[in-house]
């Protein structure tokens, strides 16, 4: 049962971050608002494209690792990827975003990723 939960959560997290990345590429202003720091109306969206590509790449790599690697490799990946939402938490706070977005979205995501890593290490 632990194996199903750990792998199931890893698949959901990988798919979810792909969706978030694609959203940043397709509708960057809406995605930025959901991130916690709205983009400037007519501003350069390059950082939003970078975020979209980064997130999509993490998701695809997660799915590839799930397909070809053992649980401990995937666990290390999830643990390392936890750094991204921790950094996002600080970025939102530093740039005037709300604490609710910083902690409710980004820090909570880091906790879920770290929990998933722990579950995968336990297999």
C-alpha cells in the first residue's frame, strides 16, 4: 500500500508541475497572479517563460525517472526539487506577495514534495 501511495503521489506531483509549467507558457499573466506575484500588464514575460520551462522540465524528468529508476533515485529527485518551491516562498515574500500565497502555495508544496521523498525512501 505504501508503494502505491508513494508512486501515485509522485506521478500526480509530476503531472501537476507540467500543467503549471504549460500554464506559464500559454497564459503567463494569469499564471503569475496564481504564483503570488502578478506580472506587469505590458511587461516583459521572459521570467514567466523561464518558470514555465523550468516547471515543465521538472515534471517530465520526474515522469522519466518514475519509468526508469528505482524509488530511492526518485526520492532524491523529489528532495532536490523541494528547493524550488522553498525558493519560490522566499521570492513571493521578497517581492510583496502575500504570506498566504508564499506559505499556502509554495511552502505547502515543498512540504508535500518532502513528504513524498520520505515515502519513496521508505519503500
